[in-house]
């Protein structure tokens, strides 16, 4: 099992953002009512929606790439003061959209997939420093890849690979404080959601003081 690189935990990200934010601008954007609402909540409920969009190998070892769009979603209950995971809802995984099959060398024959190529979030658990750990399984189907670029194709059997992806849980207090976005953390235009960007994944966290229906 491969351990993915961990992102910067929430408190460090907040401290870094505050260090570069002009005090007057911060005060102008600060939402005192929202800050009080989040501070008073015993726990925060997040609706989390993830989208993978980008290049992905079609086998664990041999040549062959595809453009993949895949989605997963779940709900979290989070103790904000302690930065602790309390509960996770059932995880919902969509079917992947796969296109632009190609060899790593453009002149070579593209691979032929004999089944679905999927990214599946298996489990969400507690991580370190205000993070959660996601077990993400890559499901590789039976694939035929070109031998010697343009010769007959060679079959590659189906296989699976599980990675552990560590991801910060962003605090809604950062939205209320008017903290500026970064490459790793952005805020929706309506000010209701936070988007954590990690590799080809984008995770949208929508917080609430009440449990989603």
C-alpha cells in the first residue's frame, strides 16, 4: 500500500494565510455572525463531493494512459475544536468516464480496455493533524497493450491497487474570516463551500451546523 503525500494540516494552512493577509482587508471581509455560529456548534456536518479529472494509467506497470473523470461523495460529522472525526456516512461512488486512450508514445497503438477503469473510495478514517485518510482503490480492467509500439497487442490481466490519501478538513472559520484562497484551498463564489485540491482530485466541503437530510 502506498502512502500518498500529506497536505498541510488545517491550522498551519490558516496561519500561513493569515500571515499574508492585510489586517484591514481581513476585517472588511470578516463575518462575525458566521464565526459565532461555527464557534457555538458542538460539531460540524460536511457534505463532501470529490471529482477526479485528469490523466490516469490504464495498467499498474505497462504503457497506456486515459483521461478519466470519476466522482465520490460522503458526509462527515467533525468536532471542530478538537479537529476530530466523529462519524462518516455511506460512501457513494459513481462510474468513471474514460476517454482518449493512448500509449505513452503518441505514434504507438493505443491500449484496448476489456472492462471498466475505476477509482473507488473504500473507506474514510481519522488522519493526523486535522486530516482524514481516504483509502482509494484503483481498479484496472483486463487491457491489451501494443507490443513494440505497433506490433500485436499483449494482454495485461486485471488488477487492483489501494492508496491512502491524506487530506485536510478545512475549517469554515476560514471562510468567515475572509482568508484568501491558495492553490490547495479555494472558496466557492457563494461563500458556502471550500474546495480542497490535491493532485487530480478536487474535494468540495460544504459545512452545516445541522445534519444533512
